[in-house]
C-alpha cells in the first residue's frame, strides 16, 4: 500500500510540475466547449432573427404575381429587394449574376402573363365541366424560376426551397379557387359564394419525445457538454503517454523496477491519478454548463438525471481514455511519436464517433464504423442520461464496452512490457 501511495504522489508531482500542460489539459477543453456551443447557438439564433436577402423580379404585375410577392413579404423570413445596388435589373441575367456573386441568397423571377395563363386554364376547365367534359386542368402551367447562391449548404437550400414551395402552393390554391368562383358565376344562373378552404383542417404540432421525468429540452448545451467532455477526457492520453515516455528516458522507470516495484502497481498509480484528473475535467465542464453559460447568454445545462449513473459513465469513459494513453506511452519510442499519434487518432475517433458530425447523417459504412469508437460509446451514454431520461441500466452496454476497451489497452501495454523485458 505504501508503494502505491508513493507512486500516486510521484505521478501527482509529475503533473503539477508541468504547469503549461496542466493548464492546457483543463483550460483548452473548457474554452473549446464555450466556443463551439456559442457558435452553434448564435448561428441558430441568427438564422431565426436575420432575414434572408432575396431579389424578386415580378414581370407579371397582375393578381398571381402580386399575391406571390405579398406572401413572401409577409413571411418575415426574407428581406425582399427589387433592385440591385439601387438599379433596376435589366433582366434574368442580371439577377443570376447578382445571386452568383453572393449579393443575394435567393433570386425569384415571376414570368410575364402568369396570371393570364392560369386564368385561361381555369376558364377552359370550368367551361369543360359545364359542357360535360371533365378533363383535367390544361397543362399550360406557369414556371416561377428560383435561383440560389451556389455556396448555400444543401440542408439550408432544402429548407429554403420547401418554404418557398409552401408559399407557392398556398398562393396557387387561393388564386385558382378565386378564379373558379368567378368563372362558375359567369356560367351558372345561380351565383355561388367564394370557394375557400380552411387551412386549419389538419394541424401539425412539433415537440420532442420526452419520456418519464425528463423535461430537459435538447439544445446546443445539452449536446455539446457530453460531446466535448468526451473529447477533453480522451486528450489526457497525450499527457499520460508523454509522462510514461519521460520516465523511461530519464531512468525513473528503471529505478522503480529495481525497488522492486511490480509493473501492475506502477500502472495502478497512473490510473488513479489520471482518473482524478478526468473527473475534475468533467466536473469543471459540467459546472461551467450549469453556472457559466447562463452568464454568457447561453442556455443553462439542465440536469434531470441521478448523479450516480452520471459518475459511473464518466469513470468508465475516463478508464477507456487512460488505458489508451498507457498503451500509446508503452509502445511509442519518442515524445513525437506519442503526441502525433495520440492527437491524430483521437481526432479520427472523435470524427467517426459523432463528436463533430451526427452519426445518422454519415454514410452507412461510417455508421457501422462509429460503433467501434470509444468516444461514441461515451457520447451515447451521456446522451442517454442528459436527454433520453436514461438510468444505470440503459448506459450499462456503453460502460461495459468502455471498460473492456480499457482492459484491452492495459493488457496490450503489459504484454508489450513483458516481451521487451524478455528480449
């Protein structure tokens, strides 16, 4: 027991003597969490609050064109312009150039005589009905051209086009019903009132599927705290592997072996010290989400879980990171090898594990690969607790996977150590 205490104290001294490394281990992940959360939250709010610049060329100047123009302006989503830098656009080509330059995100061109074409179609259709010909509405449709800035992201483009299609469908139905009423009244001896269909027949209510006692609404904080906590925890592998290599190079490890000091006891000391570091990291980020984020104008981290499963998930994730660092420190032959391999491999595991990109939007092969990332196990476990109203039983598979990964990494280090001694 005294040997273990001495080893723990030795690793503690190694940590606190590296002031710069200790600051980076704590401050860099906390700064990363603040920046990423603030960027995502402010981006979402800016999309809601800032109107999208739209250039509109309405060559119809009749009922349909005026109705489309009014619907777009009343949406409060678009900032509608009819000129380019104060000058009237000469035609469609000018609009295309303005949008391609990034002056406007969207350009809409309503063609000439659009109202006349629809009116003529309705007139033929109503006349056909009264004459006994129930053929469909004539196919001479009106095409409204929409041009998008080429740099617009695909997801945002789909949102914009679906919004515009909704307004177009609403305008089209209102206008056609109005024209049908007028044509019917011209031909029918008994006039009819205007045809109006209520848009409230089918309502859609969006809400999160929150079960049980969990009432925490998912937001940028609920997602970023678990994700970047995992990233911070795994980055201690760089410091841990570096310390192992440093002890091997300066002869400290050799002196420890001559005491004698069993290798498993040497590893136990490092596991205990770095487990405390990981838990301190997680606690600092956790408290930052609860206390600091509201002061920065960000949503507060809402905790609706018991602390026991939260601690269990943090410990298991920390053990996985520590085991990974021990394996790298034992196998690598220099600081450069350890730091480069640890940093790059952790970034890769984070990308594959869904830290940066949600797993469900990845290609199918990458989704299958993400199941082997230890960062994904911790992330899913924290999501179960923070968002899905999980408990100890629900995070058990992720905890077991993390511990098995840790045991596997430490076993690799022990086997490699024994083989080197025999060699």
